[in-house]
């Protein structure tokens, strides 16, 4: 019985080290083109259901689309060729994606739409 409890405890310890709590679970669109590593700021939009969305800048929830703009201005102020990587769940409405694209355009940020590799 002690061996069984030890194995169960060992399994739980190993399983919990493999879990990454700092990641958002998003179903990204598929693409065969992949961007090479480059310093950029990540904006994520997650579908919260019932027409509501959660907005994140570098995994920090910012609450609203206005919060996204404030966070990007704070983070990227004065940077030359600032790049924003937009990660949207497949179920996010196109209008929400366009709002972030407009923020990038208005502030002269380069925007990359993130996709999952094929």
C-alpha cells in the first residue's frame, strides 16, 4: 500500500512540473509560413463566451481594447520598428482582431498575426 501511495505521489509531482500555468490556451489558425525569432510584444484575445473577450498583453490581462492600447503605448513608447504579435483564438470575431490591427496602424507598430504550424 505504501508503494502505491509513493508511486501516486511521484506521478503527481512529475505531472505538476510539466504544467505551464503562464500560457493561454488558444486555438490558432494554421499556416505553413513561420516567422523567425524577433523581439516583439504579444497581444492575445481569448473568447470568454457570450460575445465577451479577454485581452492580454504579454500574458497580463488588460481588461479591454482600451487597456490593450494603453499597455502597448507604455511598453513600446520610443521603440523603433516596434512589432506586435497578435494571437487570437479561432472563435474570436474578426471585428475584435481588426480593433487591435487599427491600434497597431494608428501607433505605427508592425503587426504579425500568429498562427499554429501545420
